[in-house]
C-alpha cells in the first residue's frame, strides 16, 4: 500500500461503522482486474470528492476506493440469496 494511501486511511477512522458477525465465514468475488461501475451520488458528495482528491493529490477513483476499503474493513455480510423461480 502506498504511503499516501495509508496516511489517508488513518484519517478516515471516524467514519460510522456497521455491526459485524464474527462467527461466519465469508467469501467474496475477486478478480485481478478492476470493475467499472456507475453510481448516482448527491452533488455535494461529488463536489467534496473532487475537492478532496485535488487537495490530497489522489485520483477520484483511488480516493473513493480508499474510503470504501476503510469503511468496510473487518466487516462481512451474508451472501445475497439467489432468487428461485417457480
């Protein structure tokens, strides 16, 4: 992990956290390639991400990824159930 990314993650410790369930084993889809996804965000959040990426000298995707990694660190979720068709 780059030193800059590590320093940024240390500043993100005040983000709200979710409850974790430590008794289960979880597996997540992993790929060597990054996925390109789109999300709709509040315009204020977009502006904050753009400003923070400028002042912290991070790319926007790198910044959002670092924030999400910090937020989801040590958190696991049950798999989404597959819908069974009648």
